[in-house]
C-alpha cells in the first residue's frame, strides 16, 4: 500500500551515494521513526521509540567520523504523514533502513575506507541492525 | 539497592553495643585474644577520628567558602579527632586478627565504609561527582548533625575503656602495658559528650539516605538491578548539567527512558488498579502516567532533529538499554502479566514508583542541561523546521528551501523548554508550539478521575 512517504523514500534511496548518502538515509529514517512514534496509539509497545533512538545514535556515530558530512549531505524529511495504516508507514521505514544498511555495509567493507570511518561506520551498523530487527519483529 | 550512609552508621552503633555486651558475656581469655580485642578498639577510635576529619574536609564541602572556617562545634569535633588519634596511636596493633568476632573492629569497618561512601561524591579537587553532596555536607546543619551522631557514638565507645582495661588485665596482659595502650580518655570523653549535644533533627533529612554516588549494580534480582541502574542514570543526568559541551544524544536517551518508564508504569497500573491492597492506588493512569508518557514523547520528538558534535555517554546508553530490558521483564506491556513470576506485584509497583520519581528528577536536570547547551554547537537541518518556526523568519525560510543546516532557532528551545516544564508538572512557562498538545494533556488531566501518582 502506497503512502505519502513511499515516493520521497524511493527517491531518497535511489539518490543516496557514499557516506553522505548513508548519513542522509540514516537521518531521514530517524526523523520518520519519531514521527511515527508520536502518532497516537501507534507505538504502544515502544518499538518505534526504541528504534528511533538507535537510529539517532547511529546518525551521531556517522557524523563523528566526519563532522562535515551532515552539511554536505543535505538532510531530508519525508514530510508530514497522511492518515494511513501504521503497518504501511513502518514498511516504508523498514525499506529505507534496508537500503541504508546495504549501502553502509558496502562502505565499511571497502578496503579503501579509512580505519576511523570503518570503526564509526561499524558501530552505526550495529545500531541500525538492532533497530531494523526490532522493527521487523514488531512489524511482522 | 546500595547501602545508605545512615544504615552504615546504625550498623556501627549496633556493633559498638555488641562489643560492650560481649566484653561482659565473653571476655578475652588469653593475652592474644586481649591484644586482638584492644587492636579492634583502637582501629575503631582511628576510624572515628578519620571520619570526623572527612566530614569536615574542605573538598567534601563543595559550595562552601574556601577555606572553610570551622565554627565552635566543628572545632570541638576536630579536637576530638586529634584526641582519638592520640589515644589509638598512629598505627594499628592488628597483626593477625583472631578468628573470634571482634565487634569493635566491625564497627570501625562500618564507620570507614560510611567515609568511603561520602568520598564517592566528590573528587580531591572539590568538584562534586553527584548532586547529593551539595544538598548534604554543604549545609552546616547537616554537618553538625552528622558530627553530633559521631560524638554520640564515640562517647559510647569510650565508655567501655574502664571495663576493657579490667578485662585485659584479667586476660593476662601486664597492667602497666594495658595502661600505656589505654591511656586516660577523659579529655576525649568530654569532647565527645560536647559534640553529641548539638544534635538536631537534621540527620534524617541530611546524610541518612545518602548512598554511594556510584553504587555497585546488584544483578541478582531484576528489581534491585532496576533501582541501581536508575540511580546511575539519575547521577549521569545531573553530571550532564555540569558538562561544558553536553550531548543532545544524552537528552534523547533520557527522553526515551522517560517514555519507557511511564509506559510500563501505566501498563502495570491498568492491570493492577490497587495492588497494595489498601486505599492507596499506584497512581492515576489517565490523569498522570499517560499524559507524562506523551509529554516525554514530545520531548523525544522535539529533540530528534537536533545534532551536536558530542556523542552520547556510553554509560547512559548502556544503563538505559538495560533498564528497558528490565522493565520488559518485570512489567511487560500488553495483556500478559508474566512479571508476577519475577517479584510480588507490590514490589514491582514500588520499584516502578521509584523509577517514575527518578525520571522526574532527570527531567529537571535535562531542562537545566538544555539551558546550558551552547547554541552555536546545536544544529539541525532547516528542512526539519516546522512551517510555524520559519513563517516570520525569512532567513530560516530560505534555509529550509535550500535544505541547509542551521543553528536550532529560539523557538525550538522554547518548545522543548515547555515540554520539559510540563514533564516536571510545571506547565507554567508554556509559550511555544507545543501549546495545543500541552493544553490537551492538562484538560485531559483535569477531566480525569483523580489522583496524581503517589509520591513517597
């Protein structure tokens, strides 16, 4: 089921490149999760709140390795959420997170990536994997 | 749950009493046993002297004028400490502690532990490590009360000197040796009596409930562990108020903690409306717990776009993560009530009530941290600004269109300050964009059936 987030999320994922792209995807995912968590009755089990925090911490980890990243990346917001089913909106976020994880995994395993970035990227990866797992568990 | 200062001092008093009783009922029967008993007695006098010095140590009196000028009561206590050191000698006689229980040594250990507990709250340069010492030893009344209690304890210990002398001689020690090791303590007794007379009601509100600033985590029981970790988080929330460059990520973690604690408390309150079996309910679910939970969510949502260069304190993240797991274990969300297997409902309720109180304190300190954030270090993407926030500011509006990163505008701080004030139950400062949400919560609370969560 398409939501008002589906198209912006697709564009975001398709345009994401390199570390700046990872930061953008991660930041956007964090904002989206907090928006979802703030919806009345959508986060009774706290999954969205906890995942949102993990993603926020991952965002800071990514910025830690290169503080200039957030400036270059041009952060995005998926925009206000139209009234729609919780499941569909979470589905968009899970897909976004999946793209983020894929891109980040490629970057941290790239032999040309500096050690500092590999480490901060791997820490962020751990946080994002945890967020994705809890979202998938709550979603399915 | 870690031990309190008051518990340790009471323990010392009990050991002193047992020491006197044992001296009568089970006196030393050999010179070796006599020497060991005497060594324990001396160790206790030294511990009392050291503790008096600690109570008056400048570095444990943060906020006091430096150097502190002792008043008459404090000068008496210092003179007593000198006298006790003279009586006990500088070095412990304990060579090979006997297997027999030595209650005076036990009392000395308890007094020493109480001093160690105080020492965890400040570093040697006088910088406080916790919020509690500022409310404790900085107050002259609290210091006087603690000194009076110590004077009382010392007077009691010294009251055994004559009997101890008698028993040591009976045990086979030479009278001249005993006299040299147990010199006349009348000066100390006078000073101890004088010290003990300045006792007020303050100990109960002063140091009695003071715990170590960094309690060991009791992992043998989930409720104990929950209390210990919340105590650590409470201290870290205060530490953040002292930081030069606080991290907004810490504030995000604390906000999620606030959501979690209130949501789990709400779940338990709904299932067990009156678990204590008396007239006192856990708290008003609709009037307090749920609105507070939503307000913490508002804080978390407001903070999400914010960024600082400083990452979260790993200790804050770690403790909060473990608290989440513990809450799920002892007070699961949803319909099931599996927590009953972990602990009696009454204990779960008490632990949650305590946790809610800790989040109240954390909220207050988080608000102070927010006020101390250097604005130039806190940025956010302009696209995360709301329409209201940019309407009257062409610069922000342009930044939003151009997708730039900006310093968080004043309106963002105002909204968050409002949310923190509301979380703390003080929505007086409402001025910003969260007004509709806060108003709705207050209306809801007024229309609710009643009570605010019980505070103990």
